[in-house]
């Protein structure tokens, strides 16, 4: 947490509070992944239009850019016609997302 905070990858819940044992949502993961990509110097300017997903309106404002970026890059694809932004990122989903990320940025 100390390293990730110092490098602007995570910021916690505010007021210096973190939940290292909490489950992570899909939109939280998108933000962390995008912040890590920025840290590495990768281009994070691409955005997808999320309005085609039934639950696009439920994406938190703070996560919209990150989820849009993660979707356009193919990291977070959704299930059917839903992104499930506030849903917990399951272990198998995290593994697939990280595999896609590593496959694109394999430096």
C-alpha cells in the first residue's frame, strides 16, 4: 500500500483509510490497472463508449475513464450486455484481466 500510494496507483477510501482485506470491485480494479499503466508510461488515452451496456449508468464517476479505457483495451469486457462495475472481481476474472494486460504490455 505504501509503494502504490507513493506512486499514485491507489489512494484508498479517503482520509488515509485502506481496506487491504476487502474484496475489490471491477471498477476499482480498472482504476488501479489504469493508474499502474500511467505509472509505467503507457498510453491510456483510448476510451470506449460504454452506453451500450445495460448497466453503464451504474459506473461510478471516479471510475468512468478507467473502465472505459479498460474496456476499449479489452481488459474488462463485461458479461453479456453488462459491465457489473460494482460487482466483486472474482479470482478468475482478475487472472484473465491481468493476463490480457500482461499480453499487451510485456516489457
